[in-house]
C-alpha cells in the first residue's frame, strides 16, 4: 500500500530538489534530511518485502519495490557524493566518517536488495533471497554502530 505512494513521493521530491536548486553539498541540514529520508525509505522497503513474501503472487508489488530501490540507490548516491564533497572540502570529522560508513553499508545493502528484486521479477520464487540479503546485513550495521560508539572516541581523542 505504501510502496506506490513512497515511490511517487520520492520521485517528486527528487524533481523538486533539482528544480529548486537545493544543495545537499553545502547545506548540512538538507543533507541530514536526505539521510533521514534514505533510512525511512530503506525501512519501508524492508517491511514491504516482508509483507510481499507472504503474498508471493504479487508481481506488481515486487516491480514497485524494484523501482523504489533504484530511486533509493540514486538518493544514496547523491548523499554519498555530498558526504565525500564535505570531507574533501572541510576535512574528516567523527560525524562525517560515521555517516559515510553508514551510507556505504546502506548502499551495499540496497544494491544487493535491488539485484535480488530484479532476479525475483524474473523468477517469482526468489523473494527469499531478498529477505536473506536484508537480514545478512544486520550484523554489519551492528558492528559499525559498535565501532562508532566505542572505537571512534579513542581514534578522535574523545573530541
């Protein structure tokens, strides 16, 4: 139910961003909104895939999720390029490095999800692989969170 709405809203949002000239490269608050949007859409994809697996005959839902995952990969690409720009312009900070690592993990997970959704479109019995590619990344997110929480303070001298 939410997938078509989120997909349409996300596409309109990206067009509006381009049309209004909003700049995630120099506007930290806008970059934060982009990251929150990315996390929210990723959560919607995860929950939608869990629901779709119960209704495995929903080819339209899988196609919509595939489209949503492609648009989300584009949003993540914009976000990653903005983070890299900010690092190259103003240097590495704990926040920038933490967000960069998180976004790289999300991008990698999204690419695997997108690839598996593509395979699911070809063969409807593959939806379990999409679920596995999502759950396989949970330990990586946990490890990154632990690393940022406990090792970053040591690396950056508790600044």
